[in-house]
C-alpha cells in the first residue's frame, strides 16, 4: 500500500468523516418517520434495539419475514455513508445476521436490500436495510 492509498482509507483522516461529523453525530430529523419510530413517538414492532441500531417489522411485508434495520441517527440514505460509518454498518449487518438466525430463515438464505433515491425505490429518507426472507427470491428485482 502506498502512502497515498493509506491516506484514502485512514480512519482518522478528516476527509473520511461525514460533513455533519460522522457516526453518532447526525442527530435526528423531527419530521422523519423513522426518527420518530426510533424515538418511540410512533408505534412500530421493534425486533431489535441497541445504542446505535433499531430493527422493526415492515408495516407492509413483502415476504414472510420483512424487517428494516436502521441506524438511530438520521442518515438520509446509503449515498450519505462514508468510511467513518464502517463500524456502524458492521454492527448493523451483524445484528441482521443474528436476527435471521433467530427467525429461522438463515439456513435457506435471505436478501438484504437498501433502496437509494427515486429510481432505487426509496420512500423513507432515513437509511434502512430491508431483510427479506422465508421465501425464495427472484433476480433481478423489478
Ligand atoms: P423504502 O421504500 O425502501 O424507503 O422502504 C420503506 C419501507 O418502510 C417500506 O417497505 C414500507 O412498507 C415501510 N414502512 C412505512 N411506514 C412504516 C411504519 N410506520 N412502520 C413500519 N414500516 C413502515
Ligand atoms: Zn430520520
């Protein structure tokens, strides 16, 4: 690895931080549906909750298991993620994998999807990953 490569990925490089300050410092948007669910201002069926991640059952499930995993902090979409969000994402995927095992869908396989923007089909602008399982999935998605 060259010095310039190292500079690109160095976790302490200030250029790797989100403009708003990186993990844990983006706060909440009072008008955001998922921020309000995270804050228990709007009811949802929570399947997981820790200091940085919340998981809820999707209100309109597209598969026998359909859960959304999201950061507590308001990150609008995957396009806003930076290198500094690596630990947050690692935790989120680990939580999702544990949940899939506990739900009994892990052995057959499942899908994790993040829709981004209008053409990507994103309807809620707070980063979330759909975990879909309990049935066979087709490819490519519509
Ligand atoms: P996306 O369209 O990728 O942004 O995903 C948003 C998801 O949030 C959709 O699958 C919706 O069914 C789901 N959703 C919307 N409102 C709620 C809610 N109040 N509780 C749980 N899931 C919701
Ligand atoms: Zn939000």
